[in-house]
C-alpha cells in the first residue's frame, strides 16, 4: 500500500511541477513572437491538478497532506471566474501561492518517500492551517478585483497598493508556514522518530562513493588542475562552481577516482546535499556518510563529526555535492559557513571538495581554490553527442548543439532522445518553438529535464523577484545588456528601482545565470537560460512597455547602432502585446531608419507592422521611414508610393510638421530621379510648412536640399547661397552635425568648381565639427572625401592615409556601405600609382561588399570601374562583360545617369577596339541621355569623348565643334579641368591643321590651368605636346626643355612607363636632328626597354622604327 501511495504522490507532484507552476509553460502552438498568456497557462494547470486531486481518491484520505494541498487548489478553482475577469492582477496572487506550494509539496514528497504515512500526525495541524490560507486568498482576490471591473488598466496599476497589506499578510503567512514546516517539523521528524530517521537516511544518503563517470570528454585539463590543487595544498579546500547541468558532479567524481587522489587520501566520504533544507539535515547526512552510531548523535552532532574525522588514521577527503541547495537559503547560510569552518579545523589531514551552482563559493574565513566550470567547446560537444547517440552529428544536430552552449546535461538528454527515436531536425524545430522543456527523458528531476535544471537556478532563494524581472527583460534582447550608455541608462530607467540594477546583475552573475563578456562589456545569458527566462516576462509590466516603445533622438540612435538587434527583439515582442504599446509604431519606424544606417534592410518587418491597428499619425511616420529605406536600396517606385501614403496621412490628421518632412523627402527623391521642376515644387511646399510651424531645423534641411538641386542644375552661386543659409540656421539651433554635413556639401560643390583649396577648407571644418561631437560616421565620410580630394591633386601618400583612417572607422561601426565606397577610392589610388592588380583587388572587394548589402547602385559603380580598369589593361572581353553587367543593374533601378555613364564607357571600349561606328552610336546614346536629364557635366564629358572620336577619324571640323561645345559647358560650370582639357585638344586640332601659333597659344593656356589645379598628368602631357610643337617649329632647345620636363614628371611623380617611353622617343628625335647619335641611340633604346617591360607592342614597333631611322641617318652622314 505504501508503495502505491508513494507512486501516486510522486505522479501528482511531478505533474504539479510540470504544469501547475505558471512559469513552467511557454506558448507552444501560438505566435512565435508572443509567449502564451501566463494566466491562461495557470488556469489550465489548475484544471489539470484538480482532476488529479479528484483521481487520488483513497490516497487523499490516507495521506492528509495531499488532501490539504488539493484543498488549496480546489479553493483557487472556486474563484476561477473572478480570475478571468482580470487576468493581469490575479497573476501575481496565483504565482505567490503556487510557487510556495511547489516548495512545500516537493518537501512533502521527499519526506513521504523516506517515512511513509506513519508518524505524520503532527503535520495535520500545520497543513490544516495552510489550507485555511486558501480562504484568505479568495477574499484577497475578490477585494483586489472590484476596482479592476470599473477602472482602466493604468489607473488600476497606479492604485495597485491599495490592498498591499492583505497581500503582504498572505505572503507572510505562507513564508511562516514554510519556515515552520521546513526548519522545525522536518528536523523533529528526523531526530525524534527513530523509524523515520532510519528510513530518511537509507534512500537519500549513501555511504558508497558514486562510481566514476562512464563518459568524460573535454575536461582533462580541468581535472588535472583540481587534482594538482588538492595534492599541492597542505589543507585543500576546493570548490567547483558553475551553472546547473555543466558537469560539476561529473568532474568532482572523476577527481575523486583519480589514482593519485586515492593514494593520497585512502579515506573518502561522499555527501549529497540535494533536498537538504537546513544545516541540521546536512549535518545528519554527513554523520550518515561517516557511519556515526545513533547513540552518539543525541547531542552536539557537529562535535561528533569533527571527532570522527580527527580519529581517522588516514588522510580524509570529504566531498559535499550540491551544497548550494541549503547554502542558498538565507537563514541557513551562516550555519553552513560555520559548519565548514568547524570541519576545516577538524584535522590538517582533511581535504574538502565542494560543488555548488553559481560562481560564488562559501563565505568562510579561509580561502577556497575555486574552479568555475564553463560549457564544452563545439568540438567536444559534438564528440560527446556522437559517443552517446552512436551516430554522427548532422547539420541539425550541430546547430542544436551550438544552441545548447556546451551544457553536458543538455547534450546528454539530446543524445538520449535521439537514441529513443527523435530526429535531430525535429528536436531542433521543437527547441526553436518551445525552448529547454523539449529536452527531457521522463520525470521532473534536474538530471532528467533541462528545464527543471534551469528552474532550480532561476527560482533559487538567492534570486528574488527583481532579479527574475531583470532576467526576463534581458531575455528580450538577444545581444545581451551592454554596459555602455545610452543603452544601459535606458534599460535602467525602465525599472521601478534603478538602484537595484547593478546589485541585481552581480547577484545573477554569482548564480551563473549571467556573465559579463566582450569589449565593451555585455551582460549575457546562455541560450538555454534565455529561452527559459523569456517565459518570465509579464508584457503588462511598465518596464517592458517602457523599453518596447522607447524613442531616441538622432544622437542617441548613433550611439545605439551596436544595439540594433536588441531593439529589434524588443519591438517584435511589443508587436504581440495586447494592448499595443501606445508609441510602438514610431519606435519601429525609428528602428528601421536606424537599421538603414547600418546597411540592414528592414522594410519587410515595417510593412508587417503597418498591418497592426496603429493610429494614423504613427502610420504616416512609418510610411515615411519605409520610403527612406526603399530609396536607400534604389527601389524608387516603392519609395515614391510610400512617401505618397505618408503625405496623404499627414494631411488627413493635419500634421503640418510631418507634411513638411515628407514633402522634403519627396523633393530629394525627385532630384534623384532628375525631375528637377517637381523637386523644386516639393521643396517650396516643405519650406512653407516649416515656416508655418516655426521649425528652424526643418528650414535648414530644406535649404540644404535646395542647394543640391542647384548643384544638379549647375548653378554653383545659387547652390553656395543655399548651403550658406542652411549653415546659418543649423548654427542657430546648435545642430553641429547639420553644420558639419553642410560644410561637407560645400566641399563637394567646390570640387565641382575645381576649387581644391576651398574644398579642403570646407572639409576641414566638417571634420573638426564631427570630431567635436564625436560623430564617427561623419568623420569617416569626411576622411573619405579628403582622400578623394588628395587623389585628384596627385598627393597619393596623403590620400592613402586618409583612406585607411576612413576604412578603420567604417569597420569599427560595421558600416559595409562606407567600407565599399572606401575600397572604390583605394582602387582609384592604385590606378594612380599604376598598381593595376591592387586596383582590381580593391574594386572586387567593393563589389562583394555591395553585393552583401544588396546595394545595386554600388554594384553598378564597381562594375563600371572594373570595366574601365580592364579597358586600360586591354582586357576588352572582360571590360565588355563588366560594362554589360553595370548596364543591366542601372536599367533595373531606372537610373538614366548610370545608363548614360555606361554607354560612355562602352563607347570608349569600342574606340579602343577600333569599332568606331559602334563607338559613335554608344557615345551619342550617352549624350542624348545626359541632355534628357539635364546633366550638364555628363553632356560635356560626352561631347569631349565624341570630339576625341572625330579626331581619331581625322574629322577635324566635327571634332572642333564637339570640343567647342564641351568647352562652353565646362566654362558655364566653371570646371577648370574640363576647360583645360578642351583647350588642350583644340590646340591638338590646330597642330594637325598646321596652325602652329594657335596651337602654341592653346597649349600654353591649358598648361597654366593644369599647373593652377596641380594636375601632374596633364602638365606632363602638355609639355610633351609643346615638345612636339617645338619640333615642328624646329626650335630644338625649347623642344628638349619641354620634353625633359614631361619626362621628369613621368618618372618622378607618375611612374608611367608607357608615357616615359613616348617622351624618350621625342627626345631622341631632338638628338637625331642635332646629329647627337650616341644620345639618340641611348634614349631610343631606353624607350624600347620600357615598351618591352610594359608589353607595348605598338610602342616597340615605333622604337624599332626610330632606331632604324637613326642608323640610316648615321650611315648617310658617315
């Protein structure tokens, strides 16, 4: 009969722990974004338990305490209807009773298995008193419910302390009962009842040492460390710490059976602290292990234990397992520490080995050698799984093993379930849905259920409600809690008592539930613990609502960029809260915009949020952010549709400020799509709205956008005026970032005007401001611009340093778009140094980065530059493929400017291949596109390229007309480089016409401009052209001087072997005319060597021809 009762009680107890605890269930079968309602789970559990209580029938009449617990639950059922009326508030009360009932029932089960039904008469009065608490519970619940039936949730929350005294009384009575039961009744039964004492000792305490583990993997070095610590210390005091299920007992047992330990300590005792509720019980278990006779235990049991150890002839090793079970009970902790002090002083031949959950050992006057046990690394996790399961780890198994964080218990349960027929893929899917509860092999013991193992740590006495709240909140943020501001401050301010956070985090670390890792440091939990703690979150708690709907200003967002995954986790959780947090729509829009700055496209999640019942003013804000994201990824039609929706909603709700911001972004989109008149109309509308609402910052942004419109129209004076107005407004509102960005815009304008000094000054102002406000992304962008400016000035070493600094900053923030842009510029630097392989490597790296973040605009630019580089290397087929790919990408994103640029490069390819008709078609196609979108710069470039084509075909008149048109455009835009280029080639045309004076004038004018803007390449080219001209004029001294100037630049500044060879051939012509045959042969051979080195076959032919003419002339003279 006793066996039947024990089995039935054990079944009841197991089911209660599994289902009756409201923290033990998660929302399986519900939306993966929302845990199941905690109260729904509780009500289901109560129903289950009530049925069990009904089923026990006879058992309840024979085992009074089961009847008592069932009575408590039955009373809860009676108020089920009232609970349904207000789930949120009653959750707390239900938890209070059920969590404490779990502790009591667990202890009752332990006693029953030890003692049977006899000897428990004294328990009846205690349990009857406990049952009476249920009536008080019912009254409290009803009193609490009345205000909630007529008040809103938030008013009720404010008034929640109205009946606080009743709740405190209830909790105090429950605690008093538990303390009286555990601290007095249990000891009384153990000491006063000989039969109970004997039974208690047999099933729980074993004098035999646990056998060595059958499987031990990956901890060999730790075992060696502990063994050496025991052997090398005169009085070893060893504590093995770590999270539950991490293999502390296995490690200690392995150490216990080490041959060296057995030799040094012939006498070894094992004591399990599991289910020991008091220090007195632990003393009894130690006495049992030491086989102290019953007649010596009547008084001062600790002294008997100490004497027994002292009398041992051999060195003694005392191993106490799971000491935290009793040490974590606050009232028992000093007693346990005192017991350890007494044991330590018993004998110099005593070694003490202790295992404890957490990272904090006993608080004794002597020090402990502590070993904190971490999880197995991935290779050893896989090895352990394969040994236990008898099969290789497939992809699903490996993925789940990573989620288990190296927990030996979890790996063991996983492997055993696989051997029983569960597939790794099914278990992985179940884990992703339900977490730690998936891994169990029957029963609710900590060694048979991962969830129960974690529960013991989370609900241990040292973890209070505040700590569990913090655990729940941290479980919502996948990357853990950063100690950096402002994130830590935002998290801290969400808590009801901010002073508790630091101490709570330390307590959780001591319990091994959190750890501080990384740089900057983060408080993180292992995935299994996070899965479990996610169930602790009460979505109605103000701290959760506060975190979910947090909104951040631009400066805060820049600091929060590393926390984007955490913000995302909170928002997804918030999207499934009922009711929705009031400002979650704007919070999600801010997050999506912030993600966009990190090159993460979150348009899909924002589109999903738009299906939620969110107010129109927030929906407008969300559509606006969605349009920005679409625009960033060149989905211009989608962007335009999103902005149109945002504008309509702003007008509907009469949000003039929102309307102004939306009109501004629509104007920016029109500029990008070359709808310049439509852009101007949008900017005017935005400016009027900003003026109406007196938003000076909005006015500044509009002036800045208008400046870009003027730049697109090549109205530099108007653009500069708009940027200056923007600067003034930004300064008034003290927006340093806005000022810095506008200075950078001015720098870009000055570059277009070929005013490098002004560009350098403006960029220096931008850099200073960005550094002042510590805006690192702005600093990176500015350093990239400065590098490009230095590259244009042929200051290659300085440019390289600037590019490297920009690259470091972008990588620091994992900003792959900025990194890709910088790689393109570094590729241009390599081209300038004629390091073509390095240039190709940089362009390819940029192309890969653009591909990773799906930036098709960047991909097209990289393909264009790769094609130009391949064209330079005469790799015509590769260049054609690159240009074709770029053209496809530009067409996909509807970029007429990109298409025009590609047609221009394809035209240049055809020119190099000698396909001049095809080249003419491509170049004129480019010209038409540039004219269509009113791109004056592109039109000028196309005209000069067409002029070059005509020149190649000896069509001097059309060539002159094309260069003249290009010159007009460049002068209109005040582009000095373009002006000099066109004047130079018009001089070439004059040279071909034998109009040498005009040619000389043109070359001289071009040279002045090249020197003014410090363009070494074209300075050298113009000196070489002047050398040719002087040769035709037979002014040999002038020719030699000009050609040597060109040669010096080619060799010292440009390292251009091809051009150096050409200059040497012209210098050889000077020597040839003078009859300086030795000098002539020397420079011709130098030219030939350079042509051979660069594999320039055309150059080699010219050099051989020049040498032949020299030898012929030399022979004639001889």
